[in-house]
C-alpha cells in the first residue's frame, strides 16, 4: 500500500535525502516525488507512518515526513480550509496550524490566515494550542495544488515544527552562525547539557563563542581573525597572539592564531566539555583538528563540527569522516540543519 507524505529536505540535497530514505526504509523501488517548492516535496512511499517516523528519526538529509490527509485544488476560501482541517483535528486534542503559501514572498508568514482558521475552529469546539499542541496541521498552499498534512507532535519529535519560520533569526545574535549553533543544540538534544569550558576553533567573528558565553561557559576561541568584541555578551575578553601567553580565567580567551601554527597546546587534559570546530577547511582537515585536540576534551564531552561541502557530491564521502574520527570519538549524528547551506553539522562524543 502506498502512503502520501510531505517530505521536507533541502532541495540541494534532495537526491541524497531520497537515497537515504530508501535505505532507511528498505525500499527497493523508486520513490516518486514531486517538488512543491522551498524544500517541500510530495512523496509516495510504501511504508506506514509509524515505521517511517521511526526510521527517519536520525536522518542526515531530510527533516522528516508528514502524512498527507488531503490534496486539494487551491482553496477558494478560509471556510473551505477550515472544513478540511476539521477532518484531521479531533475535539479535545489541542492542535496548532502551520500554514505556508508557496507563492508568497520568502519569509512572509501566513500568520493571519492561521489565526483566522484557528479562531473559527475554536468557535466550533476545537482547541488551538500554540505552545503545547498535541497535533500539528500543516497547510501548504502551492501554485497548482494545496496539501493538508498532519501528525501528532510526538511523532514529529525530530522535525523542526517551526520549519517554515526558521528563516528569520532573532537579532540579538552576532551573526547567522550563532543561529546555526543554536539550532545544532536543539537538533542534537543537548540544550540541557552543562557546558562550563569549551574550545571554539575557527571562532571569528564570534557567533558560536557568543552562544556558549550566553550559556555561561568559558570559551577559548581560536582564530587568527578578529572577533566582534562589541557584540559579545561579555566584556571579560582577553586576546593573546602567542600560545605562550595562554592564561586561564577570562570568559573569552581569544587566541589569535591559526591552529596549524601551534605545535603544543597549553590546555589541561580532559577538561573541556565541548570542542566546537567551524573552520572553513575540508572535512578531513577538520577531523584532524578534532583529533589533535581530543586529549583536552572530557570523556563523554561533545564535539560539534561543521562539514563543509564545496560540491554536493562530497556528501557521498561522509563515511570518511567516521573513519577519520573513530579512534577518538563516537559519531552520534550528522545532520543537514535548516541553517546549514553547503555544509552539514556533526555531533560526536569523546570516547
Ligand atoms: C565560517 S568562519 C567561522 C564562523 C564562526 N564559527 C562564528 O560563529 O562566527 C571560519 C573561520 O575559520 C577560521 N579558520 C580556518 N582554518 C583555521 C585554523 N586552522 N585554525 C583556526 N582558525 C581557522 C577562519 O579564519 C574563519 O574565521
């Protein structure tokens, strides 16, 4: 039996997303897909939703699948949408609507329509909950067809529920990279982890460092480039140019050097909770940096590293990263985050 789904995946990586889906769901046949736009695809898959959710939980290239409830011609009125939505919502099950109009300007939310439908549904006895919905109903208004898809929030656990609105990062960040590390913490489910000390390699201009400082960590930021010191949420910053000048104590110690220039490191062994690497180096080079600093990371401590993909086809060589890291780290997940462009983000723990 075939089931219709919405598949969410960055269009640049869609062929990898489909191969991964086939592999994880053990599908031999071709998976029929149709692009609706902005990384949203219709996919016909011969696997029931429960199995599909489970198998795609840790996927690298897709953000997940949502079962389709209804496919309609462009709806003419809110009343029509309300009628369709009421077929997938149940009274007593708080739900939230996520609506996107693919014809609209990028980043423009369809908030007003969502609110309007929500209010009308409430007047019919349904419960809308923005904060803790038990069900999410997605309304995707495409050029030719519109799609209504829906699933329980628990089934979507690994899917970024706010997928459609992540485009607009909030503005108290140093840069876009800060939003990227924030997303990585959420995706790898480490928001509650205690991180007191970290090393941030490739730290300039300071987005990742700032994220860690805001969480209360002390950061050794390594990069020959400058940090945007004014934008950091601490003034307790010390800048040094030589390894010999290393001294502990400040919230941010900026070591203004390229890691390759250092032959010995002044850090205490097994004392860092997180090693973050966002250097614009090939991922084998980045893995070498991770290995060179492994001794300073606590056992069980985290490694978060971006894997730059100058060519999409580099995504086919990811096994090389696992190979390169396996003596020092256990790789838990590699994920194409929403805010990653031509790169993926790796999460591993020090063995
Ligand atoms: C994408 S930027 C990093 C952005 C940063 N993570 C942030 O949050 O703002 C890449 C940085 O890596 C640095 N880099 C590249 N190779 C490096 C190396 N071997 N050692 C230290 N920094 C390096 C570059 O100087 C550049 O500033």
